[in-house]
C-alpha cells in the first residue's frame, strides 16, 4: 500500500511520499524550507513562531535549516496550523492524466 502526504499552502503543493514504511522522498531540508518560507510570508520571527508552537527557537531554526534528524509529527502539525499550511494524507493513485493536471492547474489559477 502506498500513501501520499501533501503539505500545501494556497495553490502550491509540496509532495511527500511515504513509500511503504521506507524513507521520505521529500527530505527534512525541503520541509524546513517550506516552513521558513511560510513564516517569512507571515512576517513572523523564529522566536514568535516558536513561542506560539510551544517549541524552542533553536529547534525551529534547526527544522528550517534541515539540520534536525527527526521531527515529531505533532510539531509539524502545529507549525502547519500556525502557518496556514495543510497536510493531506491519501492513498497514492496512478500518475495523473494530462486532463487531470490541466483541471488542477485551472482550479488553482
């Protein structure tokens, strides 16, 4: 069974593939970059976001810079909620058709 986890903000989807209990296709550096970009867009400091999330500023810095080896899912959920990011987990389907991709593009335009 394959599952797909998306973290998306507005129309931009970042795909994280959880492949049958193997490693993430999207690495922690990419997750951290998404969190940092969203934080900066909201004009929040690391200290302010860390305080709101109940984590240390150093921990947030490590997450954003991809220097942390493991991130608990509760931290990711909290950060995503605070940054208006959405996490979606669903069964992986076959590759989308051209029509599906165009429809998705039009829905986000």
